[in-house]
């Protein structure tokens, strides 16, 4: 199965929109200051075919 995901990460939350918003998920984010390995995908046989990372300015 292949799908697309838009993932938004900020200081307090992570929001995921699958296949253009057909499905969505939001979760609280509690950063671990001891974690220096970055972002991880987890699951069975996951292959990331294309990954783009963008930075946005704060609205505050």
C-alpha cells in the first residue's frame, strides 16, 4: 500500500494528514532533551520514497 502524508511538527504537537486529509491524526509532543537522533518512522516494512522538509516562521 502506498500513501502520502503531510506531517506538521511544532513545540507542543504533531499533526498528520494522510492522502490529502482523508485521514488525520493529532498528538501531543513532549520533546526528550536527551534524544539527539531526530525523527523516526515506525511500523512494518516502511519505505520512505520521498521526503521534503520545510521550515516555517513563527506566527507569534
